[in-house]
């Protein structure tokens, strides 16, 4: 086992598909399931993140500031659809009475995720924010490699093992069909899971993350900055999944600064020496978080990449917490 890999910790039910949807998430902790897709022609993309203990929720953040908080009172789903016609965004938080979960299926409000026949199916029925409209559609993510043969077990992001990551389906295909708005595409997909025993901002100050795909391989690169004196694994982690899974030396890739967005959020990535990194499109630009589609070279292969920059110091600012409720809705029972 690589030194970055470790058992998942007490209280977590973890399999090849990540934490069970009904895992016993500890007080103040979190679990999330993430997927993204980029259309074959690069013109469209989407991301979906499902949370137990929504790490970006101002309500969960406030509850932790008042004392300890129950993550199962703060489920959440974030869906972002990026079309040539424009972005469609939804982020809703749900309380425990609006959620049903078992090891393979999760219902949150009118949304449902289920592993069936080797694929992950998502039925999405949401309200967009800040302008209210319907976002309704279906996704199917089919791993190119059976998750049961996943080469990477849970990977510790810190030496204490309080924050973990698992690539559930690093090489996949996604078929997306939306009824409202009417839009569909197929493309390369990716799914992973993160979970932790403490708030994310307690373990990290910031990170940059990237996943790229070329020649039926997916590269995942983490650049991490820890909180205070909390030790991390190596500051950068780089993995390749596919027919020949392996660990890359992140120092063989050059750290490249990327242009800041309108909020001035610092962001960077790693790529082959002597090559350029191009931002195809900035998908999200906020005070503490940016998501972009890049074009870059890795191991001599040019590829599209999904990239994110996260600054948890900025997230924790009072001004950011004041802004977030304009972008995050609450289910009827979670408002009680």
C-alpha cells in the first residue's frame, strides 16, 4: 500500500464506490460524492456534487460556530450545467427528514441516485438559484473500469487521516438528458468521493485540483496547503487511472499560475515543462471557489481538463457567509 493510502477510519462504511450513502458521518464531519462530464466536442460540461454535511453550506457553517453540528441535518445537492446557451445552476440543502438512504441509493427531496447494473443513475429535479426555474433531467455514468478493481484505495490527504479521497470511476462515460431546459450530450465522465472527520476548513487553507483525460487514462492532481501546523501528505499528489494505473511524480510537472478571475482568487495547476496551459472557459468564479475547463499537456498528451481552486480562508470570511444564502436554497423541512 502506498504511504498516501490508509484504512478509511472508524465509523465509515467504505467500499469500492466510496462511503455508503447511509454512512455514519461524524459530528461536524462531511462526505460528498462528485461527478463531472465534458462533452466529446468540448462545448458543454456538467458537475454534480451530493453532500452529507454540506461543506459549503452557510447554515452548517453557522451551526458549527454555535457548537457541534449534525451533518445529516445538512444534506445538499449542487448541479451545474454548462451549455453554449449559458449556465444553469442549482444548490439546495435538505434536512434528514427529506432524505432516504441505503448503501446503494440516496433520495434527497425529488432527486435520486442509485447504483444499478454497474452504472450510477441520477434523477435530478431541482429549483435553480438565484432565479427560480426548474432543472430536471437524468444522468447515467458508466465506469470504463469496474470500481471493484479500483487500483487506489482511500487516499489520505493529511497525515492524521482525517480527510480522505477515493476515485470511484476515474474513467467513465456520461449520458445526460435534460427536459428542463431541453439539452442533451454525451462525453467523458469522472466520479470520486471525499469524506472527513472534521470541517474541511480545519484541515486545509486552500487547494487546486485537476482531472484530465487522454488516451483512455485519467490524471488527477491535488495541490494542497494545510491549516496551521497540521501536517499533510506530500503537498502535491498525482495519480493516473486506466489500464496502467500508476503514481506520478508531481514535481516532474511544472506549477503554473493561472489568471485570476473577477474576484482575484489565486489559482494554479501543474502541467508538462515547456508547454502552455490555456483556459478554455471559466465555469464558476466566486470569492472563494473557481471552476474552469483547461487545455494542457500531461506526459506529452494534450487534453481537456476540469480544474478547481478552493480557498477556505476566503470561504470562512463573514462577507462570504453573508453572500452564500443567495445561491443556496433550502428544502421546506430543512428551514424549520
